[in-house]
C-alpha cells in the first residue's frame, strides 16, 4: 500500500501532475519496450479507430436521430464530424508528445493534475463502458433481422431487447460481449486482426447500401429539410456524437503500437476522414430513399430500407449480416479501449492493482478484461439504447474538451517538449474545439445531466476514499521530478 506524503497539503495532492518524461520512460515509448507487447502498425491501428466508430452510430442510432432533426440529420452528422475533426488535431498533438496508453486520462494527468485526470478517467469509463453497452444493444436487432430473412424465425422479443424497449433481457447483447471478452484475453494482435476483417466487411456492406439506396433517391424526401429547426439539428448531433469514440480509442493503444510518435497521429487523422465520409454518404442515401417520418421505431433500419428499395431479399440479408459483423467489431474495439484506460489508471494507483496485472503469456490485462466485460454485459442486457447513447456522448464530449484544453496547458507549461505534430492555427483551433463540444453538451437532456452528475459524485467519493491514498505519486519516496502546476 502506498503511504501518503505528510508534507503535501490537500490542494497539492489533488493537483499532482505526472511528468511527461516519467510517463514515456515507464511505458517504453522511445525504446520499443513497455509492459504491453508492441505489435500494431498504422493499418491495424486505423482499423481499430474505424472499427470502434463505424457501427451503431450509423446502423442503429440513425433511426433514433432522424426523428429529432428530419432530413437535416445530414447536417447533424456534419456538425459532429467537424467537432471530431477539430478535436482530432488536438489529439494528434498530444498523442505525438505523450505516446502512451490511457488516452485523455493520461494527457490530463500530465497537464491538469491528478483529480482532473481521475474525473476524466471516470468519464472514459462512462464513454467506453456505456458505449460498448450501447453498441451491443443494437446487435440483437440485426441478428433478428438476419434470422428472419434467412430462416423465417426470430428470437422472442422478450429475450432480444432490454426492458423499456419491449423485452426482459437482451440475451444476444450478453452473448456478444462474452465473445469479445474471449478474443481480447487471447492477445492484442489477434484482436486487431479480427477487428480489421470486420471493418473491411462493414465498409463493403455500407457502400453496397449507398449504391442501392441511391437508385431510389427521391429529392422530395428533403423538401421539409429541417422540421425542428436548428435545435433539432443540435439534438441529433449530440446523440450521434458518441459514435466518434474511435479517435480516443486509437490513442489508448499507445503502448502497443510500433513507432507511436508517428503512428498515433496518422491513425487518428485517417480514422476521422474515413468515418465522416462514410457517415455522410449513408445518411444522405438513407433519407433520400425513405421519407424521414418512417425512421422512428424501425428496427434494423438500413436493412429494412434495402428490402423495400429492391423488392428482393438478398441485399437486406447482406446488410443484416454486415450489421451483425460490424457491431461485433465495434464492441470488440470499444471494450479494448476501456481495458487499456483502466490498465493505465491501475498502474498509477488510481484503481486496484487487479486492473494493472498482465498475463505472463498473452501480455494482456486478463482480469481487467473480465471485469470490464461483466460490467458491459449487464448494461447491454438491461438498459435501453437511447439512454446509453446520450450518456456516452456526455462522457465523450467532456473527455474531448479536456484534451483540447490540455494542448493549451502543455504548450504554456512545457513548450520545450518534442512534438511530432503541432495543431495548426493554435490557439484558435483548440478553442473552437472546446466551443463545439460545449454546444453539443448543451443539446443533451436533463436526464443525461442528472445521471452524469450522479456518476461524477460516485467518482469523487472513490477518489477521496481510495485513489488519493494509493496514488503512486503519493509516496514520500517518489522521485523529485513529480510536478505541481506552475504559473507562466
């Protein structure tokens, strides 16, 4: 157990910053070492980012977002993509400067202090754990659609949907999480390879949808373009934003990629470009092929649209199968990101050592993965999708805001650090990123605010009863390079 340094005041404890040099040294970023095995190149890493992003956001949440904004959902995806692009520039700079695991948790620990870092970590637990649950919820819809189109039989609704959406427990979602857990404990390289295969399949299926849907494109479906005005566009953008989680997922792999200072920024850029392009194409084609008023309550919406457009079964079967594969890949990548963030927090003493332990043979955090999977499994089985999506968006937006602010703080406090990439238009770009995130946060519901406040309250209780005393930086024997904030 770590002993608290008696010389520190409470203010000094909560503002302890972890030196960048220490972060890089203990994770082997500049010597191709570390506790985790470096086996992921830029191709696989980009696929992890795309895999964590392209999935429920377009296969499922499109049907939740269109009723909020009408055909202007295209602008909602564009607004979310623009916000993600601004934040991607900030992520790229910090990833090239601090190329380690932990994503925005680690970045905030190096720039804003321990308490802020812990709260960001809590947001990331919300972002990743709940996102994985949200993604898994939609798997049952596409699995049922596939079964219905190929066998004529479907799972009973009571066991294919969570409470509040006509079911008792979402059994397919629980099975999906268990499958992902099994693969992740085998190794990062194996998981990344399977993820890359699912990404190729899902992109091919989505391009099939775009090609077929455009054959039935009707400009009249865009006549009443924004029935709910600007507020509707903002509400829908706030809901779909959680699907841009892949940017953060890329940066969680900092200790398992080759040449991280170069690989991380490039993978982040490619992820945002690919994802935004795919989302816009699918949204434009979907609304053009089907009147926006028919999206609400439509299960496996993209597959249903293809079935109506073609009048035949095979395109809908292909899309339903693609949805099943796609959502598997997203769940896999999202649980992966969650475990790596908790691994970093465990190493820092913010969480129990069980989250930091690595299996000697597979070099993966097995206990960590089992705990996360159990948590996600419960969420996916019993919580409705719309609630999960909004809470995930809140966690994502808060984390993205902190990353953007972290660029400004690190530029002021450590201008001497080597940076493989610098945000263009500094400081305007990170400020615009913060403002864009704040606008999307404003569009979330009061229920989301309440649940988020309750979550942060629990996080604060845990921090002040456990983490502040067990922090590695709390030890009186900690080297003198531990820093506290300085003014410039």
